[in-house]
C-alpha cells in the first residue's frame, strides 16, 4: 500500500540472484514532491571492485482500480 509509506522511507525486496549476481528492488516515496521511485539495485558486496552492467528491465504498476502502468 504505497499511500502508507513514510516520506523517503526505503523499502527493499528480498535478494534474488540472476546471472550470478544478487539483485533487489528498492522503492521509495517522496510525499513532498509527490514522487514514487522504483530502483533496481545490485546487492553484491563490492570490496573496492569495479563492476559495470547493462540492464534492461520492465516495471509494471497496477492499482486496485485495475489501472496499469508499464515502462522499460
């Protein structure tokens, strides 16, 4: 329930491994600017390593009123 999120509170998903790399989703709501952010986050321990990824992902949001939104 997005409307119950506190301002700038970060909510993380469980880690999920794809192609040998752990990932998680971060969502955050900014109530002052009326923004909602969805971020794909690499959850690997970096230990001063430099990594680079090319990533294609699709975000889908659905509401209780059956409205849908999608973006790649």
